């Protein structure tokens, strides 16, 4: 089958086009090919260039994954490019769901439910030792596999969803050895990521507290240069906290902070000008005792 007759797949570069001209050039190439439909495009300037954007968590403020919403949303026009500025388990699965629906294939909804449960914030009060569904880890590993093109990844998931392919390779267990845990705070925990890949930090943090600050001094966006990145996550949007006020205080220092009602991060693709002490102090002010 000619995949392009249904949809093409690509990624958008979230970096500031003024400071990073190659980001503007890369994005212009994507949009020059024809209409682009966003999948969790969280950069407003890029989302505005898409003719639609499937982003229930970040844009619409719902605790619903993009892949779950893709089961029932209006299908984008055939021939469009499905693009995201951060390929992960959810955006990858959402692209595969839209392709399956466009091709008229039956989808194994249980797989999508598993990804949805791992991508969304947990329901109910905070509990220790939370673990997402094992398939979420497998899908995440596939999304980060640099040996495959994005089209290869999507079609690999398509085969799994329609039952014609082999199961996804099992993801390696997250390496937590490079994560330092600071529990000397009331209501939150700080995870310092010395290994730099960002994996497993929030999950480890939730074993200790319902609010997690992550500090990654060597984060790489799409294999680029290492840079300082911070994140703040809370168990779910119902966990009491001055979340909006916290984001406002963070953005007063660094305007590029973004995210959803339960997870936020410093500017994508660029080093944060903030210090860990600044982030800790801002979060502390908005913790509800």
C-alpha cells in the first residue's frame, strides 16, 4: 500500500526559530510539503500553522491521551502530514490509530487503553510504588529508537494494533542508578538526573512524594547538544497545589515553561537560565500543606 496516499509522518522542531535558525528551516520544509495536522503540538506558533491539532491534555486540559482521542476524532484529510514536536508513546500511537482508521483496519483498543493509562496522570489519591502498564514502556522505547524513521515506527505500531505484526520488543528496565533522590522537602521530592536521558525520574519520584521536581543538566533534545532542563510534575490535576500560580512564577523568569495541568517543563530544546534553587523555592511556595 502507498502509505503517503493516507498520511505522512514527521516531527517539528520546538526550538525558538530566532535563536535557532536551523529549527525554522526544518519546520518550513515540513509545512512546505502540504497541510500538516498536529499531534500534541505544544508550541503555539507551530500549532497555529497546523490545520488541526489533536492535543487533549495540553491544549484542552483533559486527562485523555492523544491516542485515545484519535479513536473517535474527525479524521484529518488524506495526504496530510501528521506531525508532533515530541515523539513519545502517545503521539506515536495516535498517528498509528489515525492511519488504521483511514485504512479501514480494525484496532485492538485494549492496547490503546494501556497506552492511555500510562500516558495520562494516575486517577485517585497518590499511592506509592505506582507502575504504568508494561506496554507503555515498550511503546516509549520504540518512539526513542534512533535506528528507525518515524514512518517505520508508526507502521510498526500499525502492525501491532491490527494484529499482523510481532509484539513490540521489550523495553530495557529503566536505569535508575544515575538518579539522585533528595527527600528533604515537605510535599515534594527532587530528582537530580546524572545520567541525562530523563527516563524513570518521575516514576522514581512518585515513590516518595506526589510532587516531583526533576533537574537534568545534560538533557539532549533529539540527540542535540546537552543542556540544562527542569521539570515539575504532580500526581494528577486533582492533587491540591497552586499549579497555575506556580507556572506563572516560573514563566516570569523563563517564559518558555509549558505543559499540562499536571506536568510542566522548561523551554524545549534550549538550556534553562534558572537554577535548581530557584525552581525549588517557587514550587515550595505553591505546595498545599
